[in-house]
């Protein structure tokens, strides 16, 4: 995200805080609704059949301002479906709000399933009423009010405008093909920036000083993040920021760079792992080829290490044989993995299998490979998620 633009948005939000939060816009209602929504919904879902509909009406009526608009009436739709298929709708809602352990892909699947099943009921009972469509936005409102600590509210126009303004190039997609992990990542990045702004946090915390109604505590600042996203477009927080809408070409280029960055990061990890494995190998072979260690040579038979020297490659040793008591020089580790020398020690075959590739490359080559990989990644580090 563009940090400079975020700071400008925060500054503008602080300047308009009273108007946004209280009179005339009263956006504080989101915290008020979130405080009461879950208890009402849980009570409805646990209620006997004859009370289910009326209690669900209370819950969705509380959330009407966030759920409904001039084109959609999802709260009313849910109540109409409950009239006709009460126990099926109860089960769908219970499944929607079930714990997924933070698996956002699974959560998106549950959103899709709830939306699809409700829209099948619409086709059966209200085939000509487009206002009874239940889509991504409406279901995210239900989740965001029911469990704000683990979910974010969503409005398409405001979310896309915010993404363009702060240069969040990843694509969370349209409501029909939504990528929940991407949208939540954008919101998570916004929350991190909020936490770093002391003045903004102080302003937000002030809503709890003398609230007119009980407020949701919003420990994870998820409601606050949505408030900033929503206010940006609706209350002109972007007016003094020059920005353009991200084109499909720019978005593709960004995503291509992200993919390349991931591959380059993998290459750095591989190079670093290889170098660490090489250093581990040197420690192992120096341990079994110490002065006095017994070895066997393919041609010269039994020998004894009489000298060991470290080097940037794989160490060098001098081995005395009956025929050559003054000693013959060998590259320590390479001579073992190649089979010329056989140390009289345990675990040699397994070690040779494990370390052969890195020993054959050598420390200098591996260090050079790591440097090249790090240099290649550096221009793309900003694209890493």
C-alpha cells in the first residue's frame, strides 16, 4: 500500500472524525449494531420453531442499514425463506456461522454455499424479485456483524475505490468471483497501518468514553478498518489525493511480479538451505576425518589421517599409507563422497547420500549462488505478500 496516501487518508479522517462518527453521519451505529447482533442471532437460531421467524426479524432489522439498499433486500429475503423453509434456513445459518479455524478458503466456500442455496429458494418462491438476491456483500455483512473480530464488512464500490487510492494492486475480484483471502489481506494491512498511527488510535478509542449505547469493543479494529474504507469514498477523504483507477493491464503486471517474486524468494530459500547443508556436511566430515582417524583407500589400502586443514571448499587432509608414510593429500569431503576414501566410522553411506550434491558444488559456488539469488530478488521484494 502507498503509505503516504494512507497517512493523508488518516489525517482527513481525523479532521472529519466528529462529523463521520456522530452528527450528521452517525457511523458509530456500526459498533452499536455489532454489540447486539450476535446475541440476537444466537437466540434466534436456538429458539423453538414458533419463535424462530420473529426473532430472526429482530436480528436482520437491526442490521437493515448495512444489509439492504435500493437494489437488494437480503434481510427481508432471509425472513421470507424462513417462512417457507424454516428448519432448512436454520441449518444454513448455523453452517454459515460455524467455526472454520481461520481457513478463509473454507469460509468463502460457506459464503458461496449459503448464497447459492438462498438464491435457489428465491427461484422457487420469488422468481421475478431481483431484490431478494443474496450475494457476497450481504453474507459478509452477516459474518462481519456476527463475529467482527474475525471478519470484515464489505461494500464493493468503497472497497475498490480504497484499493485504487492506496495502490493495492492484488485483485479480490467482483462479488460473483470473490477472493476473500485477498480482501482480508488488504484489510489486515490497513489495520497494521492504523495501529501505527497514534493520533488515529486515540480518536477511535474516544468513542468508548461516553457512548450513547453499548459498543462492540473492536479489539482487532476490523469495524474501524471498514469505517475508514467506507468513509474514504462517502465522505471525501480522497479529495486531495491524485490517483487513477488501476487498469487490468497494471493489475496483471502487478500479479505477474508477485508470482515472479515468490519464485525468486523460493530460489533464495533453496540457495540458503543448500549453503547451510554444505556447512553441516563440512562439520560432519571434519568430525570423522580428524587427525588419527582410520580410512581405507581403493588402491592403497588402510591409512591414517595425519593432517587436517580447513578451506573454503571442503577441507584438505593428508593421509599416510604403508606405501606412502609421508602422506597423500586429499580434498576431505569430496574424497569421501566420490568413494576414493572410506572412513572407518558410522553413518558414512547415509551422509554421502545426503551431502553429495552440495559437496560436489563446493562452498564458493554455493555462496555465489546465494548472492545471485538475493540480488535477483531485491527489486521484487516489495511484491512479496
